[in-house]
C-alpha cells in the first residue's frame, strides 16, 4: 500500500486470527477506523503514514474485551469487602446505589474507561443504572462498549417501574443505533430478580432489534436453590422453558451448572461471560469453564464490577482464569495460555456478537489495537508470547491503545480524558458516600 | 527530633505494627539503617533531614517480604507452562538448570532483585544452586535476603556430592555472618529428595548456627503418597519423627496436610510459606491456610520461582491469596485484606526469623519502607487502605523503596542496578537456552 493513516511498526504482531498467525517483525496499517493491512515491516517500507507508532519490538495485538462489568461501580471500589453477599449488597452496595444519578454514573464510568484504556481493554459490556450515561462516557473516552439498562421486577432509581425500563431500553437502542462505538443490549438482571414475563419480553426485544440479551445466571448455588423452589428447575432449564435461550444470549457467571445445563447452553449456542476473580472474591464458586468449552460453548472473559474484584485489569483476570481451573481440576494442562488469550479477545468478541468488528487483527475489522512494551524486567526474557501475556504481563505494560482507529493512549498518556478531573469528580462522589454512612 | 538522614513525609503511614496503627497524615524518619521515629507530619516540622521524600498523600508502609522464591529462575520465565509437573521438571527445567553456573545464577538473581524492588518487595527468601551468587546479587541490588543452597541426595551442578553441599552451606553461613542484608539458611529440598540422614544433619546445622531451616513440604498429594510408601507416614509426621520440626523450620507450600499434621506444626511452632499462585498453576492444590492460622501456625506469603507463577509481584500474590481461600471454603469473610497484608509483612518476617529487624514500621527496626502512589485511576477512590492494597494495587504502584536505610528506588527509577545491562545479560542466557533445545 502507498498511504495509510496510522502505521504501527517494528513489533511482534499477534493477530489472534483463526490461524493464530504471528508475524515476528511486523506492522499493522490503519486507515480511518479500520485495519487496512498487516504484514512484515518490509511490506510497508514505501508506505506513507500520517502517523507512525514504533512498537519497539513489543507486541502488537487486538485490544482486550471485557464481557461483563458494571463500570460506574468504580465509585464504590473498596467500599465493602470480605463480607457475605447479602450483607455486602443490602448494607453497602444498594444504599450507596440509591444515591446515584445520571451525573454520578457518568463520572464513575469515565473513571472505569480510563482504567480500562490504561490496562489494554478496548471494548467492554456493561450492565447498570442510567446506562445512557455509561454510553456517553464510553463515547467521550473513545472506548467501544455494549451497554444495557438493568431490568428487574422492582422500581429502579433510574427509570422507575419496569414499563419505563423497556421504554428506556428501546430509546437507548434507537439513540445509539448507528454509533460506531456503542451497541445497546437488553439486560434483565437475573432469573431470581426477573419474573418470567419480564424475561420473555426482554428476549423478544433482543430478537426484534437483533441486539445481545445479557443476564446474570447461576452465579451461586443459592440462586439455583431459589429458582428450583420457584420453578422446579435449574436457572438454565427455566430460561430454556420460557424460550429465552438463544445465540443472542450472553449468560454471565454460570458458576452453578449441571451437565444437562451445559448441554442445553451448547444446543442453543448461548454465550457465556466468565468472571473468575469476582466468583472467587464473593465465594460464589468456580464455573465449569473447561466443561463448557469441551461442549462447544463460546466463553468470553470478564472482570465483573470493581466492587467485587477490585480492579478491572483484564491481564490479571487472564492470569487468574488460567490458574483457577488448573487447581480446580488438578490438571495443569487445562486452560492453557492460548485458550485464555482467545477468551479475552476473539471469543469475547463473539460472545458479544461483535466478531466481525473486533477481537482479532484482520484487515477490514475495526482498528482496536494495543501495543505492549516488553522491555521490562518482569517480561524478560521471552520464550513464549502467550505465556508472557497471560502469566507475566499486567495492564500497566500496555503502552499504546487505538480504538476504532483513534489513538486513545500513547506512551501511557491518556489522550481522550482529563484524568485528573475525572479522579477529582469520583473522589467527590466517594466523599458523599462516606458522609452518608 | 532535630536531625535525621531521610524523612518520608506527607503520607498515610501504615505501620503494620501489632496494634495496626495507621497515621493519616504522617511521616517516617530514618537515621542510618534504622527507623528513627514515626508520627504525624507536625512532629517533624523542625527536623532537618538530609533527604526529604514527599509521599504525596500516598501510603508509607513496610516493604513486602517474599518468603519463598527461586530468584534466578527468572532466566527461564515462560520457558515451559501448562504442563504436567514431571514433564515440566524433567523435560524443561532440569535440562536448563544443568547448564547453569555461578555467573548465570547471579544474572538471573539480579533480574529478580530488580523485579522485586520495582514491585515493592524489600526482602526475599531464596532456595537455589550457586546460592553465593544470589547473595552477591542481593547485596549488589541492596535487597534483604535469606539465601540457602539447595541440598538433596543426588549430585548438584553447583557443589557436587552432598558432603560438599554441607561444606558449601557452612562456608556461606560464615561468609555472610555479619552482613546487614544477607541471612543464610540451611535448605534441604524436600522429604522426597532428601533421605532422613540428610534432613537430620541439616536440622543440626540449622540449630548449631541458629539459622532458618527451609524446605519444601507436602506440596502435592503425590508427594504425600510417596512419603507414605517410604515411611508409612505423612511428610510432616515423618519430619516430626526424625526430629526436624522446630520453630526454625520454614515449611514451603504445605498444600496436602492432615488435621494431625497441622496440630503438630502448631505444637512445634513450625513456620509456613504459602505460595498460592504456584500451587494453582502447577495444579498442586490449595493449602489449608485458614485452618493453619486457626491452629496458631505463623504463615508468610511467597511467590515461588517465576517459572511457576510467572511473576514475583507480591501485590498480585496477596490478591490471589485473599481470593482463593474464599472460593475454596465458600466463605467470603475468610482471609480478609488485613490478614493477607500481615502475611506479606509482619508474619512473613516472623516466618523468616527476622521479626525484630523488619516486617513493620517500628522505631528501632531496620528501615525497609515503601511508598505507594495512590493517585491513579485504579486506586481511586479510597475507602479502605487494606482492601486497596490487596485487591486493587499492583507492584507497579510502588513509587519509592528504601531497604536498610538505602534508597534503592525513587520515582520508579532503580538506583542500585544498571537494569538495561541486567536485562541484556538475561536475554543472552535465554538465547543459549533456546539454542540448546
């Protein structure tokens, strides 16, 4: 090629494409919002680029995709830890959330976007209140996002009664329909907080607009018992019966599953978001991820909100995902580094229905690209790319990030946000939370 | 006080002393190699300091203590992952180690020291070959270390036959006897690679010089079976019978224990090094740490070598230690952040017999102090110090590190090592390893 907008050169290009192509001394050309070409550096020696980014022998790879978080909960990071789930929710999280409004949700989401960019995440799926504020924050930060207003049987601080929740969601879908960064999803909270009617209607809305349907399912054994008491079935079987299982469904957590559940999930091509650190911290359990993958279920990785983690660094989540299943199965070969990297990139994109846009470096896809600086003591020496990224690297090793063709971070400088102001705003929200306690 | 060498001021001082004293707007004065005084900033307003370090409202705390690693294995980071233990050892690690010499071990240890300083570790306990090289590296880097030559029944690349191993260890003890940074330990590898005679003799040597005795014990269920076949006992019961259990003994891993083992460990005041990430990655199992602590056993945290981790960042190890036991016991209240921080500081010092020197900020103790920069998106806002350090912070948030009164890192610049040269040296070692495969 003769001309391109951005040329990232002089790096190890890890495409994460279906052949797992790696180009040792390679470059990625970006034109507009898309990846224009990929190849050895030589190929681009006569190419004029509007901007050249030197990867300095680091790794050029697709940005990581966080398939499940509650971005604005960054306002409550560390507010409550080491507690039983119901104490945590009822005594800390719900009271704090009852004071939220559009502005505060936006402030929290901006902080989370900053944290995500700084740790190599270029796309996230969110579920929360005042979700239009999250979309606006993602847009301002330049981060790709799947957003959805949480729907449940009781009144929400954000929209009031459930009828309004559906109106809110539909408006959100229409407002962001043609946005290059934002996708809207329909997001009923869970089978235990949503009656069958709500779930069915949410499924219908997702089908009508062909947008993802995102829900928490089978997060704990307690939830399974609750659903069994109500409907005489497991949560997955319940969702199957009411007709909500589909390829559009992203089921988050999926910790407490039966073999039959997994079979049904595979049959309906349900997607899963695996959140190991949250499941560990809240003592929810360990999701049967190797079993789901063996059954052919597509599993993407996610951090969950940072009140149950307490960071949203996908590199650290990859490390944990690789390790927890090894010790759980007593088999060190399960969830190898390659598999885990796929869960955080290509498979995560697929889980969100974005596989044609992002998740791997392929000409024609949107340019969601990160550059890892490997010239660091803890990344020296390097025998194996995959192992390094999963077991040794941290989000902080990401040097440069491009989303949808826009450079959002360069040499670790955030270019889209006034981070000092965002932090000051979040600290002010936190001061109010502290005062009200 | 009127004068001091170094004054770290304007921070939240987290002493980690036995009262868990926290001084919100505090300072730490260092004179020579010791902590001279600690108090609110005001107290030092008339104190002249040779050097003032502004903590900028960050956290001033004791440096972290890594109770078990194999520093020089940094040369093999990522060489072999996601493999069964015996494949990993026999096909990758042992062949690579057979090519080691004094120089290479030193190079690897220097890199590990750099990585440790950069991630807030000020003291580590090491077990490896050519351990004098590790001591020299630690000394050069300015890091406090407990070093010990590994002893086992078969010839070692470093000293040949076991007889020489004991001579090597005794010489090491004498050489470093009065060193302010280096403590030498006696380090038989494990009950499965050391016959009872060797273990008894190692115990005697440790008693004679009153130095720690460090050993791997009960790392896997396989080891327990092996020892049971040989001696008809669990590894701990075997060590008890031959008289090796004592307050000087640091037992690393302790994954596969019986209740009776824990009782005996408590009775003999045996210390434990807990290495959760290694135990997860190698699929060894989950150590019964809450049970050991309930029985009164002192447990310190460690990373193990970076071939089974693959970093030696104690902040990440704390995060994992807090989470893995929650999910293992299905109780989110176990291993709270406070407990885990103690395991990485005060209790780690105690596990190594260094509790009078380091592990907490107390006037009179050696000045092993780190400063955490909390002015970062992922550390905003701050409700709870302990939670932040365990669940949200990473080694990279450490801004400044002082060991034994010497500033070894300031504003993230390593002051004791030429890090570019160290990395180049390690890369050369890795190139040889790659060629020989």
